[in-house]
């Protein structure tokens, strides 16, 4: 029989930590590195490296006990997408530094950014403003821009369940909202953590509990199980 109370105890522990550690001024939600990894499609080690090198923030708590906000996770998803498109990490750091003053603490989410391949085949990040494009990354590499691709299209992935949805678009019953259960992934339309639904959903007796006590359907439970299994592979990846 599954042990859902282990998950509930974990969330209570997170709540206790929230009351002790300082929070960011405007960040919403509360995520530890493993949770960011699941949502952004990267490993927990990468989360720490990206935070320590300035690619993303840990706006809810810094230092040895880093904690991240919903907005930080959205930035991590964009960084992952930029890396996937071939943008060098040095370029991304320059973009973050140069846009933060005008676009706030989460500039990759807020600024109208596009990527474009240069003549050398390396992707650049450009600012699309007033029907023009501006090089805001590494200076002096502005030749051969072609076919700008919008970056903002990946932002809404987080609300749908994060990076996993790119690989499994058939998962449609998971949502992530920063003001719902501290931002933990939940079954869409219910205040039920995906982790709890997945743990119970792997057992026939647990499914009955989810049916009777939480009003979940089999498709909702199946999506929770699939999301939990698919996202877990990111956490320990190299």
C-alpha cells in the first residue's frame, strides 16, 4: 500500500522552512532544486550551477539553502530552450545582465526576445523592439541574422506542467500555479498534488481512495503517474 503521508510530511517540512528562510521581494511559490529540475527539464546539479553562475536566480533563498520562485523556474525553462537552440551560456549571461535593468528581475520572461542564427551557425539572442532587432548578447557578432524565432512561446509550458509537456504533449491534466499549494504541480482543477495522485494511483486500493475521496478520474490519475515518472528522470541526469 502506498504511503501518501510521506509526501504530506514533506510539504509540511517545506512550509516550516518557508517561515524561517528569507523570501524574495516579489517571487511566488517555493521550489527546491529537485522540483526546479523536474519542471525545467534539467538535473538538480544544473539548477545549482545555473544559479551560481547567474543564468537564473534563487530569489526565495540563497546560499547553501537555495530556494526558487515560480518566476525563477520560468527563467530556467527559457535558459534550457536557449541552450537547446544553440545559444552559448556566455551569451545568455550577457543577455540577462543587459536586460535586467529595463525588464526587471526576470528579464528572459519579460523582455521580447528572439533567437536567430548567424552566418557562422551560432544562435544569437536579439531584442525585438519597435519592429527592429537589437543584439544584446556578445557585441560585434551581428552579421547574418536570419529567421528570428520567438522565445516567449515556451513560457506557458510551466503552467501546463513544465518541460515534460514538450516530450509528452498528451499529458493535459497537470497544472502548476504559484498560488496553489505553494506552486507544487497539481491535478488540473483539483487541490491534489501530482506526487500524491501518482503514488496512490499506482495501487488499485489507492486508486479507489482517489476516486472516492478526491473525485479524480482514471485519466487524471494516469496523467499524474505519467508526469511523475517522466519528470523524475531529469533530477538525477548528468
